[in-house]
């Protein structure tokens, strides 16, 4: 499972990075929808990291 969580985490981070780099290409402030997407991805990334840490703790206690 940890391999799948790691892969998901990498995909999410890559997508977030792509969005941020695209926003940086434009002058001025990014659209609210783009900012919202980045923020939502940040929340999902944190959740996946938390689940991965829980899984690692379970394996080390088993």
C-alpha cells in the first residue's frame, strides 16, 4: 500500500507544481479558481501524507 500512496503523493505534487508554474507565467494575480485548486491539492497532499505515516506506524508496530 505504501507504494501506491507514494505514487499518489508524487502525482498530486506534480500536478500542484504544474499549476503553480502555469500561474507564474502570467502577469498579475492568478484566478481564484487556480488558487483554490492549489489549496485543495495542498489539503489532499497533507491527508495522503498523514495516511502514509499511519500506515508506516502500523507496519513498525506489527
